[in-house]
C-alpha cells in the first residue's frame, strides 16, 4: 500500500497530469439503455476492437458510440455554442 502511494505522489510531483479527452455529441443517440443527447459532453475512455469508442457521460454511464457521432472542435466544445 505504501509503494502505491509513493507511485501516486511521484506522478503528482513529476507534473504528469492525466486529462481525459472531452468530446461533444453531434446527434442524439437512443438505445435500450437510455438516450445520449445532442450537445452533451462525454469523456473518451478507450477504443474498442469493432471501431466504436467507449465514452463516459457526465452521470458516469458508459456508452459505445461511433466516433463520427462526436466532435472535438473547440467551437463545438465551448459552452456558448
């Protein structure tokens, strides 16, 4: 346990920051598990073998979406648009 904390502290002290890439949903996606609405922000988790991306919404729900349904352009990510 102590070695884990030392590793975490070394990451913090090294200036290494883990930031999740954010994307905005371009079109509403509806599944049996719910709806991911247009203009909602999601955080990239990883790329799946079938080409879909695993993303997490602001409620912590996991979604598997086509990357063509997301945008990372700065204008689209700003709160004003």
